[in-house]
C-alpha cells in the first residue's frame, strides 16, 4: 500500500480487507492518538492498550464500518470514547467536567526553537502553561484540539459532544482569557524587568 495515499483511499482499502492500509493509518495516527489520549491523565499503558484495541476492533468490524468524511476525526472520537469508557469502568462513574486535562505542550514542540533561544522560550512556555492551567477544562480541550491537532470546529463539536456554537464559545473565551493574562504578564515584565 502506498504511504502517500490519502486517508479516504486508505480507509476504503482497509474496509475492503487490505490490512496494510489499516497498518498505514495506524502508523500515521499513532503518535497523535497517543498524545491526545495522554491529555486525559491516564496511565500510558492504558492509552496504548486503548489504541491497540481500537485498531483491533476496526479490523474485526471492517465489514460493518462505513466510509467516513474524516478518518482523523473518526479515530480521535473512537479513542476518546475508549478512554472515557475505561475510566468509567475503573471508577464506576466519571463526570467529563471533572476530568483533569493536561495542558503541557506536545512532545514534538518546535525543538529547533528550543535549542536556539532556550531561556526565553522556556519562560514563555512556562507562562503559557500557567495561563492554560487557569482555563476551564472544556476550553483547554477545545484549544488543544483546534490549535495542536488542527481539527475543525465541526470535528471538535462531534468529538466533545457539544454543538458548534459551544465549541466556538469555548475557543473564543479561552483565547480571550489567555490574551488578557498574557497582556498583564507582559506589562508586569516591562515594569519590573
């Protein structure tokens, strides 16, 4: 199976029984699914088990799974559902609003810039992390999906189980709060440093 094939072609091939196509999709999305899964503050082995179970289920149920307009959305929605299901099973109850949400930056965050201006960037990253920590959990999740995973508002809406307007509100409020805090931080830095 050609590695440069688009997701739709790979999805169709996988549904028709091509296990290599599913393997290419697994390789293509494993890192992003793992990073997203780790944001739920669950053990790394749980995330990896959920990803393996997801691709095993996809293979076993390939004849019943329909074509999807966005393979990435489908996989993110499935892994989110799997992790939340695991958490519900483990805790016997989980309120999505009470989920801890990891606001750390992805592992592959622009390593070259980190090497060039380490001190300055470390300071900025720490400030941004602190600002993200103060946001409500749903705003943090929406910002992560939009700006780190490049998902559309429609995809985030489906993934989080809320309407598009709610996602837009989460994004708008989150950005507004971060900008306000960032502005205060910059003003304080100007006066005291």
